[in-house]
C-alpha cells in the first residue's frame, strides 16, 4: 500500500478534524485571493469606467464626490454650475473635447443624462444602431442600458424624477429612442443620454414647458442656465499638470481628475486591504496549526501501526512521508475549496459591482496567484507536518514486539 493510500485511510478515520482544517484553510485562501484580485482588478476597472474623461469641472466641494457622481455615476449630485461659464473654463487649447452633463432623472434605475453630442468624443464612443438625437425628448441608450431596459430605436419611455427607482413619473414628457451606442466598457454603457435641453424642458415651470413642447418657445432659444458638471478630455497628459490648478483657483469651480482621485482612494483603502490580507493569513496560520496538532495527536495514536510498518521493512523516511502526504492532502483540499468559493461567489460580486458602480471586474485567479497560493499551501503543509513526521519516523519496532 502506498503512502498516499495510507494517508487517505488515516484521514478518513478522523474526517471531522480533517474537514475543520480544510474549511479554516479555505477561508484563508479565499480571503487572500479576494484581496489579490481586488488590488489588481479594481484600478483597471476604474480606468475602464472613466472612458476618455480626464477632468471634471463642477461646483466647489469634494473632488472625490465629483468623480463618483459625474464619472462613475455612483453617488448623487452636490450642486450645479452655470453652464456658460463652465463651458468657458473648458475652452482651452489643451482640451480636446468637452461636454456638459445634467443629472436629475432616471428610468428604472438607469440614469438619464442631459448632455450634448460632444460626449461621444469625450468617451470615444460611436453609434451601433440608429442616430444621435436631433431635438429634445429624444434619447440614445448605452449598450447595457438598452439591454436592461429592453428598448430599441423607435421605442418610447417615460423618465422618473430622481436617480433611484420609485420617483414621480414625468408622464407628460415621453422620450423616443433614436439610437444605441456600441459598448465602450465605460460608465457610458449604463446611461441614457438625451439633449441637455430635454432636462431643462422637463424641469422648467409647467406653463413654460408646455409652450416649449408645443413649439412656441423654450430652451432652444435661451439654452439651459446650469449643469451638474462638465466632462473633458485632454489633447496631451501635460494638461493635467496645470489646467486643474487654474480652474481650482476660481471662486465658483472645482476640477477633479478621475485618475488622481482613484489613486488617492486606493491609498486610503490600503490599510483595509492589508487588514483583510492579514485576516486571510491568520486563517491560514490557524489551519496549519490545527493540522499540525491533529497530525501530532494522530501519530501518537498510531504508534503501533507505524511500528508495524517499520517491522515489515518500511524505511523511516517512508513512515515520515505518510504525515507529510496527509498534510499535503489537507492543504490541497483547502486550496481547492478556497478557489472554488472565489469562483462561485466572484461572478456574483462582480455583477453587483457592475450594476451598482459600473466597474467591470474580471474575477479569475491569475497564473501567478495560483503559483503563489500553491507554494504557500505546500510550505504550510510541510511546516505543519515537520514535527509529526519526525515522530513517525522514530516509531519503535519494540512497540509491536512488546504488544
């Protein structure tokens, strides 16, 4: 009988302790791998979500809030800026494209964003079906929004007040879908875009809005007075060094860089990441200690069996190998169960993150992760088996003879 068969037989005899070691070890593996994936994938997902947005111009306040609200569309607006003056700030030779956005409405949880056709240049987007709007109350849908809402060019829908489901419907102002955007991998895919004058039209004084809708006046002649923010893309990265500072120096405007704010958020969150990593390593250490204790107790209880193997001609290192193989089986079980948990729960977490924050995360262990985890599991197994293996190798034949 091989060492593997003997080790498996011994583990089956004490399956309760073995299962506990495997489960605790799996928790450690899952925690460590989750942190590794998050640290690697979240910055990439955030960069994809930004699309081509290099700077956001908005009201004075938190730069991070400005990015979360107007680029990732993961929080609520904090205020408005005068549209004309804001666009004047964006008119700079270093700016390649600029588009205002106006937030306030949604449709079944998808944000309706009033903007201009220039937003396609900011995000480097293009139409997959239909065409861009030509007048108010026409809409272009991002690829994810079109799929989630089940809408296509020619269909109509009604927006609701507010950015969360359950708001008051603007039933007097239905939108008509004129086109659908090709996927970009950015937050744009989750949005419903319309002419910025549509937002102004719906939220104006009811009497004025009725006249505008009837064609007797309206925002086309006057233009919306305010916007939530201005999204810009740069011609050169050099603009990042000077333009935000110039805008921040004004009394009414603030500039935020999605890239810089994400880096700051990552630095602020690093203690949390390290804490989770530490918890994962702690679980792995507890699993190794549990396995070592169980193996030591098992070797003591198998003194006669091990001595009998010695009497039958087994080499001491072959006896020691049984303990090492047991520990490796436990480590392999913990590794497999931990990775299976990540594979099972990872897609669910990625879907939730994509729906709530628009971050497209790939939840899959890399080859490097697998190598490091396998090496760590093997090292923990050998460390746990060291003392029990030496005890097993010293099993005395006299034990059998005296019995």
